[in-house]
C-alpha cells in the first residue's frame, strides 16, 4: 500500500475512534452530576476534539500533497535530474 493511502486509512481510523470517544463522553456527561467528574469528561472531550482537528490536518496535508507534490531534494537529486 502506498504511504499516502496508508496515511489516509490511518487518519480515517483515528477519526472513527475519536468520534466514538466524543459521542460516549457526551452521553456520559448527560448522566453525571458531579462537577469534578464533569470537568474530567470535558477534558476528555477537549483532547478528542483537538486530536480530531490534527487528524483533519493530516488529511488536508495528504490531499494537498496529492495535488501538488513537493519537489524532491537531497541525496539522489542528480539521478532525478538526469
């Protein structure tokens, strides 16, 4: 499997897991009344939302790379230029 396809698959898998974390933390927050526990649940939700935005960023980077791949530079460049 191509690295970009692997990244895409991993990002989607992560997004699915984060969706479950966000949904279950929302359900849990509706059942909990303890303010300390609610604050902990909010920390879980906040971390999951941040992770979801990072995952979305990975998908955007991968999509941008597919549209306009960066030039290859470094060792072996002379072989590519030949």
